[in-house]
C-alpha cells in the first residue's frame, strides 16, 4: 500500500494510476464498517484511495474533536489487509493550504437536508462536511465516492453537493455494518464503557420496532413518541431525536404519503458518547 501525506505527491501518483478510481474518505479509528466500504470499492475499481483525516471544521464541540480516537498505524495495517492501494494521511495544512475560511461548497443551498436532525443538533456540522468532502474530491478526482449508509443525512448532503457543483462523481452508499448484537459499527463505540456498550444495542432494537410499526400501518408520530419514550426509560440512554422522514428530502413522513424511500433516524447519547443510527425502507412501501 502506498501512503501519501501531501496532496501533491498523491496527485502525482494518481495521474499515473489506472482508472477508474474509487475514493473512501474516513476520519480513522477504522473498523469493519470502513473495511466494507473499501471492499465494495475494490470490487470494480483498479485503484482505491482511502483518506484518514479528522476534519476540524465539522465538529461543533471542541471536546468531541479532542476525544476523537486516532490510530493511524493500526488503521494502515487494516487497510493493507483489504488490498487498499493508496492511503492519504494529510495534516490540516495540506487539506486547507489557504486556511478554512473559504469553502468551495459554502454558497450551496441544501434546503431541508441540513435543517433537521443532525443539522438542528449540530450547527455548522454539514457546512464542514461539505467543505472537506469537496476539497478531498478536488484532490483525489475519483470516479466513484464510497460512503456508509449509517450517516444517512451526510450521504444525502454530499449527494446534493455533487449535483449542485456538477462534479460528475458517482456516490455509492454501502449498507450499515452491525455488531452481532445489532449495534451499528462506529469509531465512537470504542469510547463506550462496559455498561454503556451493553446498553447501546437497544438503539437498533427501537429503530427496528419503528420499522415494524410502519409496515403495520401505525401513525409515524406515534411511533416516534413510543421510540423516544422507550429509549428514555433506559438509565444510560438519552435520545436527542427519533425522526421518520422521506429519504430524498428528510422532511417528516406521514402515513399514506408516497415516497421512494423512508428513513427512521436517531441520535442517542449513551453515557458521554453520541451515537447515530438509522433504518431505511426501500420502495415500494405499502403500509
């Protein structure tokens, strides 16, 4: 595996690499969910680039940025094990050589995609996501961008950004990888204590119950309320939201409406760790 720490050296290599190129952006602390993205990319792309960069502009809590796990040597070993050809491991100055004040994506209008759920609870987060992804795409110039479905809202924002900027990149979303007990794999999981780790799978169980309720024709707002109440009953879980939305707009779904896809999304604090998860119901949806 080739490792590059500067955009200049990476571009020199990629200019000579066989295409098409698939790109998997990460913030490190890799787990099986990330490796699934690399495998999906590797299946039909001769060149796969993975980046590890903890982007400061998408954190609205300084403590969260400071606490984010950083394990570059272990990450590199994992990537080599799944035949990732290129690792881009830059510092902040390499990604943002002119500083972070100006962003290619700063004038874009994401509408309802950024006003609800994570957008409401983490002001400025998606501006930072759009900033770093647009910059990384500018550096790597991939054919395909591969991201995880666990960050459903993030995928929707990046898809909109690609369309608005006319970048010509195909975005492929890969299904969420879960632990045996249903907990969505996340770099943040390693910060859970034993009791918190035992409590966290309840998040997935409540989302699954909401999906079952939707399929049975229960009212969406009632299902949201039941899930919130159930999560709050656990002493180690503090839900911020449970939302049932249209996948394309992330606006609230009401039973009887037509939709290409419906997403049930949540953010829950489990002890000191904030976890997100979602379940999506693909069309046709017939409650």
